[in-house]
């Protein structure tokens, strides 16, 4: 790898890492505008074409904890660069694809870049001065939602006006810009654990997560009571139990389960699942309400591009509230910030149940929910980093990111079942009923309140301090014991 810059400039480091996070988040929403067209574009059945989405989900779930651990061991900047190269490669493969298999391969490669955000947060802890850390990590954490919100209108516009392959060439170009900027402006940290990679742990976690997420994401298509789905759930339980047994006994585990079991880390991660659920419920409900025909009595009959534009302000709100989240964390502690964010999200869903008949209603609701998500996502890295040694930062943040993703996957499955079961008939077509959307909103509010309750068990603490003192001469930092 090329030599890293000698003297980090905090503003440049934060801007570059946030850009990289937004680019990776954009990749998640890139295919949403063309999902209905994918079977025709790839000459495949609808269920087979759905693998273009499922492959990204599975690859990101597997890669996030593994790459985070590799970052702690061999260098966070190095693994960040590897992740961006995978994103560029996957984008190029998709840009050249006209068939299902290369598209799925390309989307899986894009999914392998998902660790960019937790790696970026971990680099910030190592490199930034104390007074910049909370605000910078809040912005980096919020970039996940920002990229998703801004990606939808941009992707809809490109898909509407240009060849659909341009979606992926744009993704690749943005990834290349991020790669160059990271090479030029982001330093490599000397905080590393070294040692050997836990290969059995990596394989076990990959197999267990893949089984679990495949069952969740495909349960609606294959049937929740089918032998395949039940077998996958059973396999996930058995594999993850064996994996946990191994991780507790190996001297250098992929995931330090004893650290993960600390009250602060455990309840932050549990709250992250619930917040991830709440965030994705909004992404599932609001676009459908905007696009359903007006003849339903509750649909607003808007185009995909208009829908994207309506959702875009939510991303800007999320980014705008990230520094506010940091100020609240500095004054009152990140526990209070996380609980406040959860209450705001719950209030947003409650508002949505009574305000859903006008476009401005949905703009307001999405902005309120996104403000809460900005608060919550901004607090999570501080809570995690305040309870783990600097040498485990990337692995711990990656696991937290995985917990959010698990929440979004569960939200997709549950909302999918509700919207498919509670329907009305319109011209011979079954469409989700108004009550179905209200039920999903109520569950989203309930998930946010659950996050509030879980966060209440987190001990009060001050935000994580950055790594201080000179790096160890052998490149491996001395681990600091947690105060908790």
C-alpha cells in the first residue's frame, strides 16, 4: 500500500471518510428504481432477479465483522482501501452486466465494501483530537442514512433519463474518487492488535449469518413454514451456538464475546437492532404510500422520481442533526442522546399514523423520524468506543453496524408479511391496505420505544476519548482496559 499521509488534517479526514460512507450507503439504494425492471433487463424470473438485492445483503453482513477485525489487526486505512477497491470492482462488473450471474457477482462485491463506515469511525478515534471526535463520529455514523436517502432520487433520475448501467458506472466513479482522497488525506493508524486471524470463527460467523439472513430475506418467497426456511433457521441457531462456544475458547477470537457481553456494549447493540428496524420501516412505508394509485383512497399517485425527491430531505436532516447529537452527548452523555433519538423516532411514527394524506405530511414525518435516527446513530459509536479498548475499535463498531443491518432485515421481512396479508382489491390487483401501513407504522413506533427501554440499561458514561500517547514502536498499541 502507498505510504499514508504524515500529518492528518482533521477537517479533511472527516470530510473524506464521510464521503466514503455516503458512497457505500448509496450503493445500498442504487438498484431500488430498477427492481421492477430487473427480470426483463437480466432475462430472469422475478425471484431469481431478487438475488441482485439478496447477494448484497448477505455479502455485507459477512464482510462487516470480518473486515473490521482485519482492520484492527493489519490497519484500518488498509482495509478501508481494500473495501473501496471491492466497491469499484463490483460496480464495474455490474456496469458490464446484461445477465443475472455477473450482476449477482457484482452486487456481492459491492456488498463486501459495507465495512467502510465502521472502519471510518475507528480511524477517527485513532487520529482526531478529543474535541472533534464526538461530532466527527456522529457525522460518519449518520452517513449511512444520508447516502440511502439521497441515493433514491439520484438513482431514479438516472434510471429514468439514461441507460441503467450508468447507475453502476456512477457508483464506481464515486468509489474511485473516494479511494484517491483516502490515499491522499487519510493516515494509517499505528493502533493494531497483530496476531493471527480467527479463520474458523470467520467461517462460522459467515455460515451462521448467511443462514439467518437468507431465511429472513427469502421467507416470504419460499414460505415461512417451508422446510428450506425452517432448516435455515435451525442451521443458524446451531452454527451460531457452536461459533459462540469456539469464540469463548480461542485465544484470539474474531469477536470478543466477553467484551460484547459488557452491559454498555450489549444494550447498545440490542438498541441498535431496534433502531435499525425503525429506520427501515419508514423506507418501506413512505415510498409505497407516495406511489400507490389515488383510486385506493390513501395512495398519492406520485412517480418514482417525485418519491425520491420527497424522501431526499430526510437525509439532509439526518446529517444536520448529527452535530446536534454530538453536542447533547458532550453535555449529557450519549446514553441520553440515544434515548432522545428513540423517542423522536417513535413520535414520528405516531405522527405518521394520523398524517398520511398529503405529500407534505410524508415530508414532515420522514424529517422527524430522520432527526431521531440522526440522534441515535450519532450516539452509538461513542457508546461502543467508550467500552472497548482502542485495539478492538473497528471490530466493535463493525459488530454494531451489523446489528443495525440485522434490524433492517427483520423489518423488511415483518413489513413484507403484513403488507402482503392485509390487502385490498383494485382492478383485480391486490394492494396493501391503509390499515396495513398503519400497523407497520405502529410496529416501527414500538421498535423505537423498545430501543428507548433497552438504552435505559446502558450505564452513564462520558464520550470515548481518542487514542492518546505515542504509538508503540512495533506498530502494536498497548491495549487499554475499559473502565466498565
